[in-house]
C-alpha cells in the first residue's frame, strides 16, 4: 500500500522531533529539563503513530467537505497549542507555589483548552455527513469501551495489589489513551466502509 502525503508529513515530523530530542542534550550549552525532552519524545511518538494510522486508513476514509475539515483544524489546532502552553506553564508554576487554592487553579489551567478541542471534535462530528458521522461515532464508541475496560481491569489489579500505578498518572492518561485508541479504531472502522 503506497504511503499518502498526510502519513509522510507525520513520518517526517516524528523523525525530525526524535532527532531533535536525541541531539538537544548533546548540543545545548544549558541543561535541558526532563519535561522538555519528554514532550519532544512524546510528540515524536505521537507523530509516528499518526503516520501509521494515516498510512493504514483507506483513501475515502474522511468524507467531510474541505470547508468542514478547515474549520475543524482552525478550531482544534489553536486549542491544542494553547493546551501545550498551559500545561508547560502550569507544571513550571506548580513547582514554585505552596498555596493550596492557587495550586488548584493553576493545575486546572490546561482543562479549558482541552474543552475547546473537544468542542471542535463534537462540531466536526455533528456537521459531517451520515457516513462520516457513523465512522466517527463507531470509532469513538470502540475507543471509549476499550479504555474503560482497560481502566476497570487496572483498577481490579490495583485493588488486588498486583500493580501499583499512582492515581495521578492513571487519570492523566485516560484522555490521551481514548484519543489514541480512537485513531486506531477509526482506521479499522473506515476499512469496513472503503
């Protein structure tokens, strides 16, 4: 199966970010914070997974109009950029504050940008044609079910003291896991309608 342009862009971005993350500590005259390296590696792996998903998607997978796709990107990308900025700022600021109420407000700074991104997703699904809406909703249902079952199973294992995952780690990873499984599920569901 030939690689499409979208997959190639993701692949190149992921490879470039991996190289930057690997070289940055060696060439930087200042120490590079771990969260910066983690962010670079995380976005790189996300891009590589995105390339894999785009490569596996059949061509007519997205039947949305170009105008709808443009509107979605205009709403989604700034929200995600603001999320990254708010997340980095809140992590930096939380290390410097002791007041509990202020820490609560700062810790929740990344939530509104994610809410705007979710709003963009919901508007995209609402305004898509019937086939695209069916693909999106099926993929979302599969992702929600898989992550919920995994979270439930992990909870049982945690209760049985088989695993020990801090609650803060588990809670933070639920939404990204839903997004990842949604992308994989969309690739699988789209193939059925191709």
